[in-house]
C-alpha cells in the first residue's frame, strides 16, 4: 500500500496483517521508525488520533513533525494574498523532508490531492467520509474481545457518517454481519448501499439497514454509536438533531442486545445525547480500551507503510517481527 486513505485501499489479508503486526509491536516494541519523520497536519481538532498516534510513533523511535494546518491548506482562501502557496507546492516541499503525512481534513478530496501532489505516503486521520484508523482500532478491539475467528453481528446506531462508513467497510471485508439503523433522512446513498452489498457478497458477510433501532440491536454482539453531528456540520444541528432522538443508545435499547454484547464509541461522546451514562459506563462498554487501541494499530500502519516490516506467521501460529 502506498497511502491509507480509506479501508477500501486494503485487502482483508492486509488488514489482518496490520493488526497482527500492531499486536506484536505493542508486545515487543522495536525501533522500526528510527530516522522516519512523520508530518502531522490537522484541519480539525483531535485528541485520540493525534495523541495516540504520536505516542505510537514515539514508541517505535520515529519523529512527529507538527505542521500548522494553515501552511498546507491556505490555498482555498478566497481573499487574494491570504493564501501562502498552493497545496501542490506545500506537499512537494514537505516531501523533501518528511517520510509520510498524517492528515485530518474536512474534505476527502483534499486527501486525494495531497496523495497526488506529494511524493510520500498520506494517511487519513479522518475526513468527512472516512476514518480508517478508527476502523482498524475498532476491529482490533473486537478481535481482543471475541477472537479472530468468530463471525459477529455488529450494529451501528445513528448517523451515516465517516466512522460508520469505515466500520461497515472493515466489518464486511472481514465477513461479519453489519446492521445499520438511523433516520432515513440521513442514511446512505444508493451507490453506497450498492457498495456495501457488493462487499457482503464478495466476503461472505451481510449488510442490513433498518430505521428501527430495536430491530437492529436485537440479539446483536456489539452496539456502536458516534455523534449525531460531526465536525464541520455544526450549522446543521437544529435541522438534524430532532430526527435522531429515537437513536440514542440507552439502557432500554442496549438491553435488546445479547447479554454478553459490548458497546463501542469512537469518542468524543456526547453523554445524554447519542449515548447515556448507563451505557457508556456499563461493564460491557469497551470505549477506553478501544481508545488505547488507536495507539496500538497506528504502530502497525506506520511500520507497514514506512518500513516494509511484515509479520511472519510461524507454523505454531505465533507472530514474529523480524528485527
Ligand atoms: N475518535 C477520534 O478520532 O477521536 P479524536 O477526534 O479525538 O481524534
Ligand atoms: N463523526 C465524528 C467522528 C469524530 C471522531 C466527526 O467526524 O466529527
């Protein structure tokens, strides 16, 4: 892989190999990123993605180079001379010094341009349509809880957003059953539904959409929630929020899932809005472990992209990272 812009960039076996490498590097940290400089450029706020990934890179002895987002993304400004330089020039400059760019942007199109213009790998730290690093951590958490072989039913309740898209993609690629429940006004486009159906057929999973959250959560293995209003669409709050009331994950809804079912949320959570305290603080809520896993899977992603280090599955099933 040259870039990681979407989960669609990865085959199922590459996803598993990133997760296996992440686990191994977490257990036995190695200085595989020595001499590697990774530029961080964030157009939107971040706690988990920024700090978790920076700590991961520190553990592997790499360097994080924070770049002010205005220096990279100013070219879209409407007022003449407030723009410093074109995105192309900025990316070509950063390519002379750094080994990769980790970028959080408003528009997925910006990431595609960054990948086209520069000469170094671009990794998506969240955009309007995708959150691949989150999805890798989500799958890693599920595998910690349920093992790698069990086929799960995973139910996402809420907005058809970036986190949901990447979760559905990764879940279907690994052959799981994905259920989505949200208001029909804020659901998937036909072409996205077609893509999910294709993934399901190709990998032996199932995709089910229903506007009834109780039907979606019934007997599921996992309930997943995210904010109803994503960064960049705060102006839509009044228009959107009234449609989402039935999609709050509260005790009544969560009790429809299997008694062993877990709760995940990418965070930040809005307690009392998309999830209640009772659910996020429930004994089966794994949200902090999920947040820790953001750091762990970043190790596998950057080691794979920048070093070509691979896991070797030994005959006894153990995973070994060549030193
Ligand atoms: N889940 C997630 O991406 O969190 P941040 O926005 O804090 O990075
Ligand atoms: N859907 C949310 C995810 C935050 C991690 C957003 O884009 O704001």
